[in-house]
């Protein structure tokens, strides 16, 4: 879309303009923002946007703009494609688009890249990642303004993209601006929940345009050339603050009854050829190509040019880009279209369907409106395939579903559609699942099974979606798929391929069930069948299942070998490829090989970035694993850089999981942001995995804040959602025992926690057999044993030395935490010198990491033990000495931040570190120390 110049002076929107400019200027300074402008039709949204575009251009912004259309729900990413078409005229932007295949597919006129019929489920995630990467790259050179107009007509995928971008942009120089019509938002309109979700985000500014006041309307009319006070007064009374209505009233001579009549009165002054052209344009929608308009109107070039000159001169259609036109306002297009006679409308839709070839979604729309059901069926199928290719599964499902609804109304439907009904249903189900609605996919396949002869493929796909939705019926569906696949004639085409996939899915469905013991045999059969038939995705999936079984049996080295084989396969399914790489890196991590795990995780994250899948399930899992490796290895600066990209204000389970991962680091550092992050995560506690991650770390946070009772509540909540064989139970039980030790409550609860920890270390799914755990699991079990003895007052140095040794494979923070307890045990045993040595090592590690809560605990221990710290001042960094000097003269954190030109949060971290190093608990004590050591600053000193 070519964003036009702002016509005339902007009247009466100074407050709204000021709020929008604040968002724009913040984006220019590196604080990304989103603004949504709502208002009735004709209230001035487009005029306000034109003003923002003008000002943004003057500020050096790269401006991209796209517009939704009334049939936009049939056209996925229409405003994005519109924006990319405009960007393609800039060589630098065109190059950035060209390097991203998912974006290139959206550019009108670009060659269509072939894609498999059944998508991998990652196309939309790839597109979202590509858009974010594209905008981020542009913003590194200059700030970016992306305008999406008329969101009330946006397709579902565009709405999802808007939410994704709104949550993902933080420190980029990007401003998103959207507009929508409030009078179109009925109670069940899909934009309503999106707006409610967006407006919860602090980065989103919502602007509602109210009607102009009488004075503002008067100024507006005068600026348009009105001079008769009586005419102005009459228009103001009738227009009720709507500037577009006022403009139309001024242009008309007289005051028709309503706006539709008013708009049509202007069109009736046109010549008959011009009216014919305008009616044809209305059937096309808000915008139309010049050549297409000539063919539909039936006029020759000279006649069309004369008609267009007449229409444009009256301001009804405006030039749009180099080759087309757009209605001046959507209300005008709606009025002309509504006024068409039924037969005339059907004929014009038929003409468009005869002439359109490049847009099957538009073609399907015109066929349906023209009552051509066979044409609509064929076009709907092709529109679904196109939507699949550009990563719009929601729209693909809608098109496929429409084709299925037409199937029984079209004679010889299979020939017309070029596909059989079962295959069409499978495509529709796949699109539903990929758009985040596995239940719709399940229901669709169950309906097909009730009306069609069942096949192994239908049952296998049904099992696959049931696994994803956590439904136990997956096992029976997979078993049926295997029976049908292995019972089919061996010479039937693809029977070997189907057998491999059915067996691989069956093995996967049983992995974490009571029938776990059957997985090895099934996965072995799947692997044999996959290799025989050359089915790479089934081969990789079978290898992963075999590796999971082997890992549980305690053969980590063999599990690693199997996963290395799976990771080395290019299966054609990026989801499976990333899953294999993730588990390979995870097993290396479990074995304590942090350096190798980091390399593999980074390679996987790189693959995810290059394919636009950074925010896919396994893309985010690899990012988290990379953070976890840095966290364990003690590289907290790198871990913090990764965690900074995990949104705090989350709106989905996937976002909540990613946000929860940041708590590992933030709780350990005692960051002030922990409470805010947890408040946003609390609504997602019902999800089992969110509960494990978030409430497990919330328990540790409560313990660091001297609230062991709350910590126990979190521990009990986590244990309720974990299966007995899940290894993560051990860490949670160790945390619960820590809380009981602080409470001094030994007895049945402590015994039960230790029993559960030991059970998780020895039992697995199925028969309950589990081999030796990985190195981290063994370390947490040692911690649980030691904490149980601490609860009962029987812990001693040897127990805690064992814990230190267990974590000493590279887990820097947990070694320091264990040395804290070892120092306590040594003191209790009377070995003061060794206690001091362990304490000093722990203090040094906590200091280096920035682990403020642990530092405070060690400081408290140091005071109790009266450990001397003669070199305390020397251990304060230069910046910490500056902060301490300002604390000593009574400045607050905010005042210190202003004095030193640093963030207030940074000051808070420095103060926490200072208290820990000095072994004091308050600012007053720290100030006393500073005065004693001569570290104070003069009140006006800026150093």
C-alpha cells in the first residue's frame, strides 16, 4: 500500500496525536511500542495515520503500510503482503525480503515456491520469526513504523502475527500502528479478545477517536472551503462530529436522509459508463487493478480513461500505486456494492471469477458470490494449499473446510477438486492442528472415520493429534493404525511408508505410559520399516523414542549415540530435526559435558534462527537449554542476555513457559523483577509444566525471603502434578526438605519427601525399571539426602562434602550453595578453620556470580561465626565503593542512579552485593562501615 500524504491541516486531534508521537519517539529511542487507534467509520483514523506517517518520515523512519480488506479473512496476511509490496520498491528493503523465503512468498507477483501438501506445522512459526527478524534488521539501520489499517477485517493469521510482534518487540526501534472500526465490532467479533489482550501490555497504547466538537467541525469545514454559516451549522448538526460525513454533506447540494443515500447521490451524478465502472470496482473490493477493471467493465481504453478521469475528479476513487485505484473510503465501496441488483452482482462476480487466475482465495470468493459451486470447490482447495505455503494454517483450514462443505453439492467432486475427500480432510485436519486447534483436527478426523472406510493414515494422524493434546485415546488410535498398516497388502503403494510412520507414532504414544516396556520393540520395528522404505522422518522419530527408553534404562552413552544418529538425519520435518538436536544437547548436559552440550544447543538454535523457528516449541527449548547451560557453568552474564528476551507480560502457555525459565537466574540473583514476573505467570499455574518450573522456583524465592511455609505450599502444588517417575521430582523434594529444615519440622512429611526423591531416582514408567540417573539428578538426590539429615539434626560435614563433590561437575552456583551448608556443618563439628575456608570459597563464588540472596545468607553465617574479613574493602569493586559512599551520605537508590547515570535496578543489585560482602543486613550498617573506613562522599560529589 502506498501511504499517501496528509491532506490539509489536521483538526482537533492534538491530544491523540501527542500520545501517538510519544510512542513513535520512544521507538526511535529504542523502546519499541504498539498503538491501536479505534473509532467509528469516517471519524478520521486514516487522516490521523497519514499525519503520523508524515511526521515519522520526517524523523527518518522507514515506513511500511498495509491495509486489510473486507474479504481479507480469505486472504492470509493481506496487510503484510501489502506492506511488503510497497517495501519491494526500495532496493535495500527488497534485498532483506529476498533473503527470507517465507516473506518472498507473500510479495505479490513473486514466484511460488513448491511446498509439500502436508505442512510440518512450522510454516507459521517460520513466517512470524522471519517478520520479526526482518523488522529487527531494518531497525538497526533506522527506526521502523509498520502500519496495519482496518484490523476489523483482518484474517486470523494477521491477528496472531500482531499479538506475536506486540509481545516480542522490546528494545528494537520498531513502532506498530493499527486501526480498526469500533462500529463493526459486534459482541462476538474476533478482534475484541485480541484488543483486550493487547491492552494488558504496557507497551501498547490504545487511542479512541471521539467525534469532533462543534468548534472543531466548524474549523474543519472552513478548511475545506465552506463559508456560509447557515450551511456549516446545518452540516454540524447532521454530521454529529463525523468529519467524513461532514465532507460528503458539504460536497452534496442538499441533505439526504442518511449516509448511504448521501454517498449514492454523489455517484448518481456520474455518466452511465462511469457508474458502470464504479459498480464493477465495488464488486472487486476496496482496491482494484486498472487492467482488471477494464476487462470487467467492457470499456475500451479511451472510454475507461474518460470514465476514470470523471470518477477520480469527483474523489470517489483515488490512484493507488502505479497500476490501480482505491475507493476514497470503505463506506463508499460498501454503499455502491449494497445498491447493486442481485442479478447484476452475480454477473459481475462471475466476470471476476472468469478473469482472476493468480489469487485462488479471491477466485473462491467470487465463485461463491456468483453461485458457481464447482468453481468455488476447486478454488477453495487451491486457496488452502496457497495458505499452507505462506504459513497461514488458520486460513488454510477455513478454505479446506469450505471445500468439504461444498463436496456433496458438486457432481463428480473428486475430479473437480483434483483430490479425494479423505486427502482433503487430512489436509484440513493438519491445518487445524498447525493453527493451534488440535481438538478441531481430532473432531474432523473422527467425522471422516464415521463416514469413510478407515485407513491406517487417518488413524495414524488421529493418534498424532491425540498425543499432542494429551489424550490417552492416542494409544488405541495408534494401535489401530499399526493393525491397518501391517495388514495391508505389501505391494500396495506406500504401505511400507505407512507402516513405518504408524509404528513410530505408536512407540511415541507409549513412551510415558504404563506400557512403556513395549516401546523398545515397537521403535525397533519402526526403525527397520523406515530404513527399508526410506522414510526419514519416521526413522528419526523412532531413533528418538529408542534413545528415550535407553536413557531411562541408564545407558546414557548409548542414548547419546542414538540421538546423534537422529540429529544427523535431514528428515524433511524441521520439528523432528530440532527435537533430535534438543534431546542430544540435553543428554550431553545430563552427562555433565557442558561444553559439548553448549555447542550442540547453539547449533540447534542457529538452525532455528535460520529457518525462522526461533519461537517454535523446540526453538524456544533450545534457547532455554542454552540459558540453563550458561546458568550452570556460571556464565550468568550470557544467561542474563538470553533471559532478557523472555517476555514478562505473557498471554499464552508457551510464553509463560519461556518466561518461567528466566526465573532460574533471576531468583538466584534476587532480581527485583521476580515478583512482577511471577504475578504475570500465576494465571498459568493450572498448566502442569508451568507449575513445575514457576512454582518450584517460587519456593526457592520464598525461602530466600524467609518464608518457608509459603515455599512448602509451592512444593506440594508441584508434587501434585508430577508423576512419581519424573526425575525433576528430586529437586522439588530437596527444596521442600530445605523448607522443613528452616521450620524445624521433622517427621512424616520429611520422610515422605525423601521417599519420593529416592523413588524418582529408581523407578521409571512401565515396569518401573530405571537405570543410573544423569550426573545432575544424582547431585540433587545427594542434596535431598543431606537436607533430610539437616531436618533431623543428623547432617555432618561428610554428607555436605558429598553434595559439593556431586555438583562439582561444573554447576558453579550449586557448589557454592552446598559449601554454605558444608561450612555450617563444619562449624557445628568444631572445625572452624576448614569452615572458614569453605565459607570464603562460597563468598567468592556468590560475589562473582552476583548471587545476592546466597551472599546475604553467607554474610549472616559470617557474622554468627565471627569470621574476620580484613580485605572486605579490597573485595568491593570500584563501582560498589562509589555506591557505598553515596549510601553513606543517605542517598536513595533513585538518587544514586541519577548521580551515577545508571539504572535504579543496577543500583539495587550493587547495594545487595555490598551488604553481602560486608556481612551486614541494612543500609545503616553499611553506612556505618563506610564512615569507619573513610569511604564517604561529599554531598555534592558526583563520583
